[in-house]
C-alpha cells in the first residue's frame, strides 16, 4: 500500500508540473531571465502559485477536503489543480484505510482504483474546460472521496422526502415495540476479548435493561439494552456451537463445524451454498435487523464462507431487504501507537468489499469496533436503530 501511494504521489507531482508549466510558461523559462525580471513576474503571481509544484502538493496534503475545495474557488489555476483526478485518487487511497465507518450510501467504487495508474484522461495536461465533464464521468475520484469521507459525507447524503418526514413524525407519536436484532459472526467467537461479555458488563455505555423470559417462536429472547437511557432494544446472540467447542477451537486456532447453517454444496464458481438451520430461520423471520460481528484482525476471515452465511440469513425470509445489516468490524484491542492502527485491522472499506456488501439490496453499514473498549459500538447501534425507524 505504501509503495502504491508513493508511486501515485510521483505521478500527481508530474501531472502538476506539466500543467503548471503550461499555465505559466514564463516560469519554465525563468532560468533564462535576470533576477530582477524573475522578481517582477513572481509579484504578478499569487504567493502559492510562485511555489514549486512539489511544495504546492505538500501543502494540499495537509488541508482538509473542504479547505481544498475552497482553495479551488480562488482562481482558475487552483480550480484546475484541485480537480485533478489523480490528486483525489491519491487522497482516496491514502485516507480510506483510516475511515471508521462506511455504508451503502457512502461506499466508494473501489474498481476505480484498479484502473491504470497513468492515463491521459487523468492528467491535467491538455485539459480544456469543455472536456472536463466527460473525463470526470469515467474517473470521478473527487466525488468518490467526498461522499465517503466522514467529515464530508453528510453533505452528500440524499435529503429525506417530505412523506418520509411525515412518516417519521407519526412513528414518533405511536409507541413502537422494542426492536430485536440477531447477532452472529466469527468475531463473536475468535477474538481474545469477548464482545458480548463486554457489552453485558458496560452499564455506563449500554445499560442492560433486562433479560425477559418470553420466547421468540421457541428461541430465547436474548438481552435487552438501553440506548441513551431511553431507547430499548433486544439482541439475540447466535453462536455456531457450544462454549466448550468454541473455546477449544479458539485456543488451538482451528475451525469448527457451524451449526447455524446447513451446507448444500457449491455454486458454478465453486463458492459454498448454505441455508440457515431451522431454528435460525425462525429467528430471522421475527427480528428487525442483523448484527454481523466480523473478525477484522489481519489474516483472519474466510471470505467465501462469510459471504455465503450473510446472504443466507438475509435471503431466508420474504422482504428481507427491509431489514438493515450492521457489521461490527471488530478487533480485540487497539494498538498502542495510533499510527499502527491500519496495520492491525482490515479497514472498513475493504471489509465491506470482502463481505460482498455493495452487491446487497439491504441497507448496511460497517463500523470499526474494539471489543476491549467497545469503541464504535454506540455509533453502530445508533445507525441500526435509525434504520429501524427509531427516532434518536
């Protein structure tokens, strides 16, 4: 990743240099002029324009996306510079591995990053005003970055239609039942720190409001929590097998037979095909959404099996697209150094790709989570409750 960023950085600077020499041809010939003539010319340029393009690029790497857009509004030169697709491709590749969450509305198109690194369409050289639109349709890295960047994404979310606002208001007037969610996934069983145990013993974060004795079609009702001391919701945990087998497999780093799903074979691409066990199907029919706990530690996770299990759960009931999916991309602990964060977990953008979430019709969100501190849990639960119609 670092090598790829370094390559792209060099390409961006070359693109800037070519455009700068074309836009300010007098700068390219300044070595042939006297010092007095150079000073006179530089006085006609802005302070930033007179700097070497390497320094201009370095300055932009320290600016926020909003500041960069504001810089582009200062002149035609800077407008062209900050709209360089290569620049935003660099930012996207550099920053998205540090984003804490991503969802079905803000997920960037990662296929754009697989395009050839050097392309005439991506260069500032020979760019004309009338040609920009067609090129940006193909390589619009700026839009992909701004819709996914946490500090900018709120401005890119679609506004809610009037009828949705009215519906939300009516839902607020009518007391709603306690939302119920099924929680499953390898991150519940493989990590050194149990996320479920930490949730049950964190009254300052998510108080446990009770463990009702009622049944959900013969399945235990799970544990009820209180969000913001006012919104009650229920989580039903689904484990692949009993505790003794799970603990033995975790300590020996072995895989175990998952009793939640029934293996039916493989499809034409060799990927596993599974269906939920009968007791899991009953749960899927009555819950309001799903929480999938993924193991985000490096080198963990079976992509094919995880994709098959998520789709099996979502597809086993009618109108499953109405049920949101929250993915808690979980690690046991945070690294001591913040700079090592990206090395100790799979970034949420790549987790979404690994689980095949962009191909789903359901609303979904991937939230980076730490089991020990429960960092990220509240943000994920807030999104899930809102997606279930709870007014927060």
